[in-house]
């Protein structure tokens, strides 16, 4: 089968047997399609059964009677046309469209040739064999169609995140409508057990959300007023009133479904190779078959024998096992990964992922939580509580993450402090008057300006020094937490065969060194601006193997685009990351990177098994055919049987 379009690779050939028009994952179409598919299967089964009975009857008649050859041909033509009519008409259509060399055409030529051989002088008739071959071809098509339909259905099922309805408040009444008709700004009511139909913000209600369909993460997330909810999650416990912020088509669930469905359009190297291979290979095979029929026949005079072998050669060499099973394997791998909350945007990226030898991590938000917290308080002059209290008050209005960490450590703001004359100096810190005393909170440079001798600290992190009226009062250590699974993630990548792990960060070297040691990366580079990160990734691109960059996507778009493979992490709500990256991890666990590499390698292994298996069996039967040891039905097994087995093997890619 040589069809460009990957989603429909097999449709022209076997729509009659399993009617899988392009799979739309919509409720109603889904049901309609299911009935249609069932109908197509039943019809084919009836045809096969009827043709089998008539074929047996024809064989018995031939054994018991002594009629002229053309009379037997007419008897055999009845089951042949019952089971082969569609194959013949599709072969004729393909010829008219100039796509002559698909498998319908090859089967038509082989079976019509077998019917015609009986009329050559001195040849035995091959009528039963011609009918049997067409019959077996239909049985194979039927199985292939069922297996392929199954694998597509299981992907549709995996991605079962598309909501069917939405309950909207309109004119004081709750009405149930199709999600497509809800406009941003409308109020949606979500009952327990229902899918969230579109992205929005909770107005009232508290609940837990099951995000497993989006992130692969089984622990529910608690949700309350003013928090964001994403489509595709399932509301578990409470009733939620949500204001829609995006239209259905722009919502997270729709984006994910589009990503997974369109991933198949981007072909992997193996698939592009197979498409090109089939285009060149089939004409060569037909040419060889013609030579095989003519040249030895001219030498030996045994036309019937050599034409029969040439027909076998044609059937065996049909490349449909490859053309169907390899794209299906990638389709399965992409679907299986999406069930784990790993969205791969194309089969070509799955290919690259399997070849990754260098993984570059951004530090903040990727290996670390990106959340700063107070990890130590070292007071001098005053006690710990007092030191925190002063620092938090002075930093009360600053927007810096360090200020937020100080405020969180001392949430008790409502005491009777009088704070005036707050002055923030970028790159130094904040000075304010607290109850008449001049309090400075900032770095060593600020302490030097205040004339307070700051003391160094052996702990890693950002140090906020405090002075009162020019006298040093101690310091607070604030650091970014390393993610719980970061070290395991790096170890898992090394186990998966990644040679180099690198960490890039804009932080200062001391902090970078501490995080690098904690997570176990091979090398790190600190104090970088976004442009420096791109330069570091470019330097790594010259090494062997592919380079993947893992970032949280917020300011990493240029680096994500520059690496061989951009992986955005924790992208549940970040449109920028979903746009820029090739692989999107829906939650923010670094261990998902190793899992993605593992899934990609397994998918490619299955694709290779299919290629070797299909080519191996075909070569074997061709060799047997050349020595006259193979029969036409063995040739059909080498084509259809191998395809069915390859499709079943491809379905393993779904299981992650």
C-alpha cells in the first residue's frame, strides 16, 4: 500500500472491511462510526462465509465431472467475484488515478493471472487457488482492519478528556449545551463526577480534581475560589461555579487532543524512509516479476510455471506490512505517552527522543521547585523571631521572590509596628524606618554602605543581611527547594543510556554547585543570561547524539527551539511552552523526562522488529518461490499474514 496520508494509510484498501474513516473523537460521530465499522465487518464475514461454501462446492463439482475448462472457470468466478469484487474495482480505480501499484492491484493481477494460466497449452488449471488467495486476502484485510481499528479506538479512549456537555447559567436558569457554544465569561456549573468542559476560574465551591487524564498523576488536586481549573480534569467532590476564561476550542483539553491527533502528520525518519522506499520499490518489483515471467519462459518454454512464480513474486513483495505497521507503532507510542501526561508533538520527535545522548536542564522550576523559602536564621544582637519580624516588615511591599519568602516565614503582620520611609535600591535591598529605627535588609553591598560588618555564611542560598541603625543584626538564608524526584530523574536518564546531563542557570556559582551536587548532574554552568543558555546548547549540538533541553517554558522559548528536542515541563497552563516545545510534560516532575526517553526507545524497537520481521519473511518466501518450493497461498501469508502479525506487534506500543 503506498499512500502518503498517514492517518488514512489503509483506508482505500479496506474501507469495505472496517470502515474506519478518519477517527474523529467526538461522541456522536464515535457511535455512528462504531455501528458503521460493525456493519462493515459483518458484511465482510458474510461474503467470506458464502464464498467459502461456494468454493468447496466448485471443487467437488470439478472432481466429479468432466466439463470443458471455460465451464469450470464460470463456476469458480461466482465465489471469486463475491469475495474479490471490491478489490478488483479498487484496483481499477487506482489504475485510473495513476496509483497503480497498491496491494489491491497486485492481488488482482496475481489472481486474474492464476485464473488465466489454466488456458495456456500444457498447463494445469489454478482456479481453486486463485479463489482461495482472494478469500485469504479478504480474511487478512478483515483482521488487519479490526486490529487497526482497535488500536485507534484505544488511543481515542486514552485521550478520553473531551467533555460532551456543559451546564451554563443563562438568565438565572442552568441549561445543558454543547461545550462549543459556551462563550468566555459565561458561568459554568460543574457537578461532582463531571469533566471540566473548558478552562476557567472558580467563583465559588471547593472540590478535588482528578487530573490523571491530563498529567498521568493519580493524586487529586484540591481547588477553591479564585483558582484556575483546566478542561479535561474530572471534578470529584463538590459543586463548582466556574467563569469560563477560554472558548472550548482554545481550552487545554482541545489543545491536547489536537496535538495528539496531529502528531501523526509529522513523519519519523523510519516512516519517511518507508514512504520513499515503497514509491521506488514497487515499480522495481513489478518490473522484476515481468522479467521473471518472460525470460526463463523463452529459455525453457514452460510459460505456465514461470508466470505462476512471477505472480507469487508480485504478491509476496507487496510492502503493505511495513507501510501499515510502522506508522501504527508510532501512533501507539504517542498515544501511550500521552496517557502518562507526556505529549510528543510528532513521530519525528519520538525518533529524536530515542536518540538523545545529552540532556540539558534549566535549574529554576525544572530541577528545583522555583519556590523560595527561609531555610536558616542566624541572629546576632536580637533573637530569631525578632530578626525575621524586622526583615519581613521591611520587605512588606517588595515584589522580589526573596521578599515573598521572608513574608511567608513571618506571616504575623498585624502587630503594632510603625513603618515609614521605605526605600528600595535595585541590586542592594530595602531600607525603612521601623518604630523610629533605621533597618536595612539586603546584600553585603548594602551592609557596607550602612557601615555594618556582615558575616559570611557557610550555607548555600541567597543571604539577606539585616542591620539596625548601622549595627549588624544577623542574616536569613533563603533557598530554592530541589524537587523530590530530581536526583532519581538524573540517575534514571543515565540508566536509560544518556551520556551527559548538564544544568544551566542564571544563579550564582555557589548555589548552582550545591544544586548540581544534590541532583547528580555531570556539569553545570552558572550566572547565565537567556542568550548564554542558547550559546551553551549550540556548543553541545556538535557532540554525538541528539541534545534535549528541559525547561519550564516561561523564559526558555529560544533555547527550547534551538535544541534538537525542546521539552517543556509543567506546561498545564502555559501556552508559550506548549507552542515552543516539541515534547510537553503536563506536570512538573523531572522523572517524566527519563520515562519519555524509555517510551521512545521502546516504540522504535517495536518499529524495527516489524521492519526486520516483514522483510525477513518476504525474502524467505521469495527464495522458496524462485526454487519452485512455494505456493501462491504461502505468498499471500507472507503478505497478509505478516501484516496482521506486524499490526498486532505495533499495538504493543500502546502499553506503557
